[in-house]
C-alpha cells in the first residue's frame, strides 16, 4: 500500500491552510535554535574551542570562544527559523533549512569542544570512511527500489560481502580477489531475493528479512567452522592499500580526505555520480524509473519489466557486496560474526532519508557517518552526551522523514509490488 | 490450526498466507468425493501442495541444505572427496557419519535422549534428565510464541510488524526494571512485572501505529528504525547508576527479585510458567481473532482497508489499536525472557526473539495455534542446536540457517511445488503471502 492511499484512508486530507509545510519547518527550526542558543549557550564553558586543520592538535586552527560560539550559532539557527516561518524564503527553502540545521550542529560542537580541540581532517575522513559502506548499500537499494523491488536485505549482502572478501582475500592473498568475491557474495543474496521476489512473487520485505537471517547464519556457521580454528589460513586478508594522488593530496583538509585514500571510497563517489547520470539521462534510467512507477505502462511500450528488475537487483548485489568488503578489507582487517551490526539498516535509512535518489543517499550517508564519528569523538573526550543517543540519530531522523513531519518522502509507486504479466 | 476451524470465518475472505486446510480435514467439505475411501483420498492429497506437505518438505529441504553445509565445512570429510572417484565409499561414509551424528544430537537435545531413559531405569540417572530436552525446548519456545503471535496478529490486520524485536527489548527493560525496583509481595510482584513488560511493548508498538494512522508513515520503515533505537537505549540504560549491577563494570543490570521471577521446575529443568502463559496467550489471540468485535474489524481492515472504511470501521483507530496489541504481545515475550531465564538485563538479553518471531509467524501461517506449533519447533531446533554444538562441534549458527531456509521455502510454496513436482492442491492458494510495497 502506498503512503498516498493510507493517507486517504485515514482521512488526513490536507486543504490549503495556515500550517503549511514551510511554517511547520519554521517552527521546528525555531525550536532547535532556541535549544541551541539557550541550553547550549548556558552549558558551554567560556573557554576556547579549537578546530584544528589536521589530524591532531597541531597546526593551524579555527578558534572561537565556546560559549560565544554556541550562542552565536544558536541565534543564527533562530534567524533561519524565523525566515522560514515568515515565509520569506519560499524559493530557497532547502538552503535556509540546511543553514538552520548546520548552525544548530555548529552550536552543539562549540559547546562540546569548548576547552578542547576537534581535528577537522580526522573528523572529515572518519565521516567519509563510516559513510562509504552506507553509500554503497544505499545505492544498491536505489537500483532495486527505483525499479520496484524492495531491498531490506542490504544487511545480508554486506555480511556475505564482508565474509567473501575475508575468505577469498586470505586464500588468494589478494585484495582484489577479495573485492571480487565480495561482489559475488552480494550477488548470491541478491539473486535469491530477485528469484523469490520476481519469479515466485513472495513478499519482498519478508524475503529480505529472512535473507538477512540466512546470511547471518551461513557466515556465522562458516566463521566458527573455518575461520575461528585457523585464522591465518582463512581470515587474515591483506588490507586495501591507500593511494595518494600527488599534488591534489596537498590541498588543506579536502586533500588528505579525498585524495589520500583507498579505491572503495572513489568507487562509492563515482557510483553516486554514475547512477545519478544513468537514472536521469540514459535509456536504462528512464526504463528503470518507468518500471518502478508503472510497470504495466512500461510493459505496454515494450520494456522487459522482469528482465530489467533482475538486472538492477543483481547490479545492486554487486555494489552492496563491495560495500561489505569495506568492513573486512579496510575497516577491521578480519571477519567477525555479525560484524556489520545493523549497518545495512542504516544504509536502508539513508536510502529512504535520501528520497530514493543517489545524491540524496550520499548526503544522508554522510550525515549518518558524521553522527557516528561524532559519537565516538564525544565518548573519547568524556562528553556528558551519551554516544548511544547520537547513534540513534539516523533512525530517528528517518522516522521523522517518513512521518512527513519535515516534508514527506515518497517511494516509487510500484516499489515492492511484483509484476504479473497479464 | 484445528481450533481455527469451528469458529469459521469464511476461509476465502482471509487475506494473507495461503489458507490451505490440513490434509486430515480435507474429506469433510468435499461431498462428491464421498465414494473414495478415506485412504485413497489421503494418498491423493499427500503429494499435493497443501500446507502440511509443503511444511514437511520445506523442513526436509532445509535439513538437506544444512547437511551439505556440514559436509562442506568439515575439512576431514572434504579431504575424502579428493579421491572420490577412487574410493567413493570413504567420502559417502564420512559424510553420512558427520551428518547423522549432528542430526541425532539435534534430536536428542530437543526431544529425548534414549540413553537417559536406560540410565534412569537402572538407577544411574534421574528421571529429571529424561525431561531435560523437552524442558529446554519449551524454555526457548515460550518467548517465541509471544513474538510470533505479535507478528501474526499484525499480519492479519494487514500490517507487517518487523518491530517485534524492539518491542521485546523495551518489554525486557520495563519488566526487569519493575522486577528489581518495586518492592512487592511474591505473586503481586510477578504480575506487576509482566504488566510492565506488556505496557513497555505496547508503548513501542503505539508509535508506529499512531504514525501509520495519522500520517501514513509505513510501519515497516518505522518499526525497523525503532528496533535499533530500542537496542541503543538498552545499551545506554544498563550502564546507568541504579540499573547496573553494583560491583560490576561490564554491561549487566541488577538481578530481578526472586518474587518477580517466573517459577520453574527448579534444578536443570528451566521450563517455567512462561510456556503456560504462552498457551493462554495463544488461546486469547485465537479468541480475539475469531470471536471478538475488534478481531473482526482488524481482519476486515487487513482484507480491504477501503471496504472496511466504507463499512464504517475506523481504519486509523484499528491500525493504532492493532499495533498497540501486537506491541504488548511482543513486550510480554521480552518479559518472559527476562523474568523466566535471563533474570538480568544485558545488551543481548532479548537475543533474536523478535526476528525469530517473524519466522515463527510465517511458518505458522499467521494462525494462533499454528504459531504456537511453529514456536515449539523453533524452540526444539534451538535446544537441539545447543547439544549439537557441544557434542558434535557443529556451530549453533546452523540452526539459524535451518530456520531461515525453512521459512524461505514456506514463503515460496511455488518453489517447493516445482522442486518436488507436487500436484496443485484443490483449494490451496499458492503465491505471495502479502505482496505490497511501501
């Protein structure tokens, strides 16, 4: 059932009214601005907050008095909220909203960092590193769901990818063989999902959830039978090398983050651009979107609905599997039971929060990655804000997004509905 | 499944999983086939794609694939396949030994170990040891019954409650908190703790319910997100002063007072009052679905929301109330877990009971008594898996694989039908359980 029909059924029809989206957004931003200016402002100690442009406390830094910064950025958020509420920025709504949220985050940072320092390069690269698997997983979801196949098995694809990368990477002592078999692992899960969902018309959410458990069981079983008894033979894959592009890597902050890193980061970013271009500018993209929105119409004009869905879901499996390789070949260096621990569902959240678009998914993944990185930073400096609550942020943000409290997200119309050719 | 019959909502009106009646009930509604003997009729239907046959064959298929996994992951057995063409008997014998030992241990750990009977008979063992496997099975089954019922009930109302895990986690939190915070006399304390678990789960179910009703937010997305939120909250709460076990630095809460623990047989027999409550809950849900006005409304909404609305049923109210009820059931599952066996909160206290509940509901075809049977099967697999792990050295994860495979085959009856060349059952509807997206 699409959200539109549910809305009709539950009688939430919305004629033009005073409390339109803009005003509600304005009130929301005003509220967080007030929290920032008053609460953070009062709590923040009046000490310098240093944002260093390096990986540690050394070197040049942006410095601001913590209390002053917290209040200043809080007031900025309030101003953004007021502009939204007054309806002065109808054309730049997204920009003003982003400004308000950014000001809120900066105010929070000023409070937390006051008297300490936050290394910007480390934060940025950490954010990107945490975001890469999320980006890849969400892109896999974009491919499947834009063509009408719901993919909640991203977690399972991650696990199989991570496992395959560790196993084959170790046995072949080659990173690239690992990446390749990670893709194969992802395709295995995607293949089962595709056959059951497209050929056997099983409910796609059901299959996805069950496949997650299957992947968890299979990888856990083989881990205990093979990897645990003999880790050097099966579970010590080589780590992915970091490549440094001379020249570009010397740009402050951006350079070390983007141009002194591993191939999967570039792959993820290139895929975002590639899939965006593909979806909006190519014949394949037009057909994919048509199949996802109205398969019968697409079929009428000669598009092979099922074939296209198979193709997209399997391609998604390759991408999500590569995302899984990130966990073993880049992040930790060995496989462990249930090591993805819900990352697949954060990727799903990024997909939904990013409105089923590649760039939206990128933004959401970066936002979620930043929240996770901040959580580890805060628990490292002993902040009173518990890291668990920051880790909840992706999930809560997604609930807010689907509930339409801040602009509703809408899934492709035929997402999750099997196509039965009549 | 049998008690579902007499109350008699028309089977065809049911939305959801294929509603094939069981083999044994077949002859009754079919008057023209009266001249056939019961036996020939039975044999005819045996190889048709009805619920029972598909279920049994799904279990067989899953165990076959499990056997392959056992063989492939055993280096010693695998090496005998290296000279398979020269001496095939070696490989086959080795494979048979490792697989049959594993599955024999699975059976002995879940139902009955013949060795304990002889031991008890000649006085070297106790009768308690004979009942130990059954006790373990029922212990693991009890929480699954509750979470399974939660998912099954929501299914019947057209909602997919993936949030059983989160609701169970919140249920463990509130039940345990009531268990070690409230100073109450024995029986009252247990009831209060169970109620606390129920309310906690209901609260966690209320959120997706009200969001679905008010804004149309898809319950699958909201409940997935709430699962992880609940887990993170539990992880934070355990480490707080007043909750954490004094003198411990790791993540474990205080122990639930003895007066709030579910009474068990004592000793090694861990089976407790939870399984009795689970059977009562099953009866309650069966009554709710078949006899209560709300049950009728939720089935109507599940079958066709637009028609239900036209008929004057408030869809929004039904969705909210349904999710609250489903959440309450899952919360009770969490309470059973923490008050019955765990006795203290840990980050993994709820294990995987929410997601397993989902599988149980699918296996039970979203019927209350079917769910109960499915939960007992899953409990048996889990109990047997423990023995298989310690005796045959086969990881407990194999049980997860078996459970997932069984449900995959159950969910795709057309697949099983194709593999075994089953005849199409006359009244069985094969196909998607409830295919709809978000």
